[in-house]
């Protein structure tokens, strides 16, 4: 992709947001689904971890997934980029549609899917390489070798991850010398470097201090202009602060999925209400 | 239930004075035990050095470390160590070329590709391979590998460098595989996930993330294995011959430093002769090389350690 076309797509995405800001609820929203799961089931061996999940995620939304430990929220988000299959005993049924294609289709390789759907993990997991090499890793793996382009990609990704100014003089230091919060933003930059459509975040701030958490949350709000974000969080305030829609998972089911303000202020289900008001979980 | 005992009283009764004395003696005893290995090392070094000094009184040091002719038995005796070093190096290089790719390949398979079941079967087998007595490898070299090599490559002599070189390689494969596998499997899973998460394939992840992260352990395994190959004695004594020469020829007979030492100590060399003292000079040279390899290994572990 040339830099010009990238700007174009960004503009198109921005227009999309403008045109859909008034579309408050899930129903009267004409944006496309970026992901939609249809009767999705997942087993770890005999353990039926996800049961009949039907969820739609809109483009350029921050969609939060909340729920108590062991409810399947992490498993679900890892299913979206098929990372869950790294566990050998996993079995799935049903469909997950990513932009009109079933991600389990034979012709749709995991590598292709993961190139479009980036991921940020619970614990910052930079490679034990320099900051530059970390961010350049994705483009390099996909065959981009020109130093000039890599330099630009590294700079723009770090800028997008709001960490360029902090790190521009330290690009060749090992990423492990950074603080946890900086490492996590470098990991976000690393994911942005291949310009995915969607960024999955699996409890991205659970290992971070409050100030770093706020920085990552601000970053997410910035990023949604150009990316769709699906974030798993155990922190309900975080879901309330950053997300447009929230899905509440409980014991492998989706109990409720709605606009975030509905989930937090006027939930339909008693269990959702108990959970968001802190009565359990 | 009535209680007809009191645990505190029993404890008091059992607490004799003698146990206190033992408690105090134990560290001293353990210290003495620890000292034995250190004292042994110091004693060996002392004997190597002092006897070598006697050797260098008779044969000029400069002739020893620059000479390429090793003819201790001839009328005009020559003690040029490079003839023996070149023998050792030919074996070590063949062994390393043979063992490093295979050992690393096995480590990659075990750490990244094999299922748990397969790993549980293969790893113990590798460790058995590491426990085979080297004299058995020696016979394997001369009775099995050498005939095969001679049937496909007619220039190979009965005693040669390539057959024992390959077999020394086979001997050090388990060491490389096992140590490299440990290094690779201790790379955190999260790091691999970071790579898969960007659409990297398994092989890309292995070569671009796992191996670089484990490189210090892998390099250390190479160096330790090479150090082991330098010191290897039985295989080369049996299959490489006893004809020291300074060359790069891998098809004809040679002698390594270790094989020379075996030849002299098992023969009827008289105490106090030049040949007798040359043993210590060769031993010291051998020690120098293995010591150097160990230092390199420590340096590599520090220099290339990637913190994670």
C-alpha cells in the first residue's frame, strides 16, 4: 500500500464516523459489521467454553467485552484471530464472519486473517529486540525490506501509538528497558505497523499502572478513527469510559450486548445489572 | 478421647545436645567436601605447569608453539605442537559441521513442532545417546562408519579424520539438541503469540523470534559441545590413527593431542625422558583450549543474553 492510498482510506473511514455519529443504537446503524459470529461454539476438550455466541461488531467502534473470570471473554476474542487454536485441544463450531468471509474457510489462512486483525495482549510482550526492530517486525515478516519505508512505518506507527516523542531518540535500545506502559504502547505500535483493520485487545491494561492505563485508553479513543477495536476488560470502569458497545459474557454465554450506556445504566438482564453494579465478579 | 501424651514434652525430650553439635559440624564437613574438587583442580594445574616447565627447559618453548613437526621417537626428535593441534582441529571441525545443524534442527523440532507425546519419547532417547560410553562410539567409527566411507570414497584410509569426526559429531548432537531445546523452550509463549498475532508463520516465528531470543543458550551449547569434542579421546584413539601431521587432509591418518597422550601413557615410555615431559606440555595445551572454550561460552552467555 502506498502512503497516498492509506491517507485516502483513512479519510473514507473518517467520513464514515461523521455520518454515523448520530446513529446511537445498534439497530439503526448503517455501518458495516467488521465481525459477526453466528452460533459460535467452542470446546476445550470436554469443557464447553463458548455456547452459541451471536455477536456483531461495527466498524470504527470500540466494542468492549466484560464478564467475570472464566466467562469465556478472552477465549472469544482469541477466536476472532484464531489464536485460540494454539491450544491443541480446542474444537469449534459455527461461523465467525470477518467482512463477508468465514474465518474458518479453508482458503482463508490464519496468517492472512491475523495480518488484517491485529492483537494486543494482556501482558506487554515485546520481542527482546530494539524498539525499531519490534515495530518493523510485522512489515519485515511480510516482505517489506526497504529501509526508507521501514523508517517511515516505524515513525508513523510510534506516532499513532502516541509514544514517538518519548522514544524517538531511543529507537535502537532494547524494548525490554522500557516501563510496562511504554512496552504496551510499543506493542500497540507494533500491531499498527501492518495497518490492520481491526485491533483485538485482551485486557491490555491489566498489567499497567493507573497513569499508563489512562494513556492507553486515550490512545484507544484516538485509534478508533481509523481502526475497529474489540477490547476484553475485567475493568468495568474502563469499558464504561472507552467503549461504544458492551457485551456481557457469563459462563460461556452472551447475556447481553448493547450500547455501553444501556448496559451500564439500564441493563435488561438482572445478571448484567448485578455484575456492572459490582454485586459479583 | 483422653490425651495421655504431651507433644511439647516429647519434643523437649528428643532435643538432645548432640544434635546441636552435628548442626554446627555440618557446614564444616560440607566445606571440606567442596574443597576437594577445588584442591584437585589446583593440584592438576600445578603438576601440569611444573612438569611443563621441565619440558620447556629441554625443548625451547618457541620450537614447541611454532613447530609443525611432531616426531618424538626419531633420532632428531621434533616437538612441534601444531601437528597435533591440526589433528584435533580436523576432528573438531568435521564434528561441528556435522553436529551443529542436526543438533539445532532436532532442538527446533522438539521445542517448536513436536507434540508433548513425541517430546516425551525422544528426549530420553537423546539422553541415552549421551550416555553411550565413548569406547563404543570408537568401535562404531572404525567397524561401521569407516567401511561405509571407504566403499563410497576410495581415497579414505583405514585411519582417517572424517569417520571419527562424524562419530564425535554424533556423540555431541544430544548435548547441542538438549541444551538448545532448553534455551528455546524457555522463551516465553507470549513472545511467540506476539509474532503469530501479526500473521507470521511458525517457521518465521521460530527463526525471527525464538532463535534470536534463545541465541545465547544455543551458542553456549555449541561451544560446550566443541569443548567436549576437543577433549574427546577414545573415538580418535581408535579410529583416527597415531600419525601426527600438519595438514588439512581428512582422508588419511592423523593424531590428536588426546590420542598422543593415550599412546604415551599406555606405552612403556621411561620416566624422565623428553617424551615423558612432553605429555604435560600437550596436556597443558589441551587444557588451554578447553579453558578458552569455556571462557568463550561464559562470555557469549553474558554478551548475547536477551533479557526477557
